[in-house]
């Protein structure tokens, strides 16, 4: 398989992860601070970032890396608050 196909697949999986996370919040199935929501945000954003780096779409890379960082910060903060 060529690189374009791999990075297209990675991008589509990342997009699906973010859309599932958003749909679950919108349907009130998950809370915004839930681990499942934040982990899908991290995973989806990193996959999309890999796709956008491959294609040279750096503004989208920036947004996705910030999106992942926010989710990681949320997870870290939640763990710190619950253990403290």
C-alpha cells in the first residue's frame, strides 16, 4: 500500500473519532469531562495531525495539535483533582 492510502485512512479514522466524540456529547450520552470523550479527542486529533503533516496542511496541523493538547490537559487535570 502506498503512503497516500495509509495517510488517507489515518485521516478518516481520526475524523470519525472526533465526530463520534462530538455526537456522544450532543446526544448527552457522555459528559464533556469523561475519559472516553477526551481520549477520542486525543486519538482523533493526533491521527488528523499526522494526515495534515503528510499533506502539508499546517494550519490544520496546528489546530489538531492544540485540540489534542487541550484534551490531554483535561485528562491530566481531572486525574490530579480526583487523586488529590
